[in-house]
C-alpha cells in the first residue's frame, strides 16, 4: 500500500520536474558530471538527462521495491540504457565515496517515519567540488497553475506517508552541528533545501537566502 502511494506521488509530480530541473541546473552551473537521484521520490533525473545536464546518471532508491518502479519508468521514457537504478538504503550502500558530481534528494527531512536522511554519507559520496540539493519543494521556477493543479492531491498523499513540518531554524542548527568541511547552507527559494558543496577548487557558488 505504501509503495503505491509513493509511486502515485512520483507520477503526480511529473509536471513539476522540468521546472525543478531548471532550478537545480542554475545552482549546479555545469553540463557535465555524474548525477545521482536519491530516495523514494526520485524522478527529476529524467528531466536532467533530457536537458543534457550530466554525462552519466544513477538512481539510488529505497525502500525496497521502488527499484522496479524506476526501471519501468526509465523504460517508459526510453532511458533504460541511460540511467542506472540501484536499490539501496539511506546510508547509500553500494554508492562509492567521491563519485558523484551532483546529488539530488527530493522529499528529504519531511518523512522520518519512512527514512532518516544521512547528510554525512551524501557528502562523502560527492566528488571534490560536487554539490547536493537535499530537501523538498516545487523549486522557484514552477508556475502557480502547475502547483495548484497537483497541490491538494499532493498534500493528501503526503499526509498518508506521515509528512511533518520542518522548521528552518532547526535545519540550520542541524547542518551547523555536522561540521562538515564544505559549503552547507539552507535554501528557501522554492521550498526548504540544504545545498552542500564539497570542499575543493572554487566553482559557481550556491545561491541562498541564508542570513
């Protein structure tokens, strides 16, 4: 039953993914690299690939059973030879350290009954200068009519999955306490996200509303 709810919300959000991909690309500032979509709410990776953002693509999904859903979705979009699907866990078992240029984890922080977000492990998976976009929201480019069209059903499904409210100040404190050696900041445009850039040679900075 739970897998059915997760799958429905992934499909429901399909109209949002092109706009969210645009927001992610603006932050990423690159066209190359290995892209990783994390978690049960992956999907934006299909639009990143279609926009030719990235050279190689993987989905690291959980809970068990979501892998088959994303394999079928990749086939439906004729991308089964472009996107690798790995069933894993919140600790990203099977994902090598220092291997990812861009990681996206949509729906993070808001579903503690489903999974616990492991930010240090995501950070470890990034290459030097790699970045991660972790959190939730529509992104800053999604038009209001698109949001309105899916809003009620999205809220209903989120409640079924146990979505909680996350306070910005608590998230800021959490990432400060991690003391990771890089640029970690809260992004509040188009949702509530954590942007992480692994310490390395300076490249395009993350945009943030952090005070």
